[in-house]
C-alpha cells in the first residue's frame, strides 16, 4: 500500500525568511559598538577560567594517574633539557 505525502509528511509551504536579509537591514542602520568591559570584569572572568582549568587538570590527574605521571616525567625531561 502506497502512502501519498499529506500536509504532515510533505514539505512545509510556509515562507521562510532569508537569513541574509536581516543582516543587510541591520548593516544599513548605525550600530553602536558593544561597551568595553572593565579591567575588573576581565580579571574576574580570567580567574574563573583559570580556576575551572585547574579543577579540570586535577580531575584528569585523578581519573588517569598513569598518563599524568608520564606527562610529568616528559615535562621534567623537557625542563632539564633546556636548563643552563
């Protein structure tokens, strides 16, 4: 038995807005630059990022201790190689 596509199965006949048309209209209007973030906000975001990065490294060290040990050994070797 063959089914014919109905309104539910067939392609939508609703008009779709061109995604580029909105960009062209917005480009014609004067756009204010976003406000610059303050130094304190930048430092706060950086502190959060570094805290999360350290947490991720600790988690990796806990989950994969063998790889972490190998990584530490390679890093120590690199440090010894370039020491004067």
